[in-house]
C-alpha cells in the first residue's frame, strides 16, 4: 500500500515598502496543500499499532491521506497471468487496506481523519455489509465498534476511477456525492482517458456532478475559491 500525505506548509512572501520598512507581519499559512510525502508501507498493516503515530499526526495536521496500492502486493502465481496483478490485485489491495483501517478501529479512533481511496475504493463498498456482519457475529473480526462497518465505509473519500459510468453512479449513490472526487490515473495504461466524460455519462444530476467534477476536491484540498469580479 502506498500512502500519500498532502500537507499544508507556510510559504514566505515578499514584502515591499519604503526604504526603511517596519518589521513585516508573519504571513498567514495558505489553506491549500503545498507539498506531498509518499510512504510505502510494506511490513505493517495500515491499522497496525506501529503506525498509530502516523495516523495521529495526519489527523492533527488535517492532512488528506491518499491510499494507493503498491501494484505488486500479492506474491501469488496467478496474478502473473492476464494482467491480474493490476486488474484485480490493485483494487484488492485497496480493499484490504480500507477494511483493515475499519476493523482495527483506526477510523473510529481518529474521527477527523481524511482518507482518499484509489480506484473507487476497490470492493470495500460492495463488501461493507459483509464487514458489518463479521463485526456483529465473528469475534475474530475485532471488538464491536460504536458505528458499524458500512457507516465507517462512508467516512472514506473515493476517486472516480471505476472505468464504468454505471459503477460510478452506484458508488455515488452508496456513499454520497460529497465523498467522490474526480480521478484519472494518468499517465498509466489503466487511466481513464476522459474522466470528465465518464462523470457526465453517469447521470448524477447537476448538483452531484458539480461536486464530483471539482467542488469536492476544492473542499478536501483546502483550495481557496477563486474570487470572481
């Protein structure tokens, strides 16, 4: 699993004035993220105790954490056939990461944590009822949470890379139009060649379409809305 963290930083600005200016006022930190850190988690599961400081820091600094598969997360021979390591392996890895964050209690312990899942979240939405059933009836799934797994699934953000307008509409209906952000996977071979057309073909309705096309990203990336004259 790859985890990208978008973090806001203070960008110093220049100050102009008379030849002998007074000390400048410290600049206000911009709301938009200014840089990113990418961390490969190869040994620990995403909800492991060892990674708790990472999630705590991400929550405290209001970072948007992007979870993307490593692309080679399963050492199983069948994944070397028919491009399955990408077609199935990538969304499977995202699914496992999301499920682990739920079942380990990581999402519950960090109520303000913002996590964006690649590839439409893999299969985690389709499995949300199964995860809830496991929590309710199987002790090995983990301690009972304050909120069921299907509610926790809707805490995640999702990109639009589903490669199918019907699937995209189903995702939006399941998690809400405010939880899905435009994605492309460009420049890789599994990229959506026209993500805007895919969103428009999904028949989301005007308000939901505007949210997915850009309003959600503006909100989650803390990007200031451009002023209009």
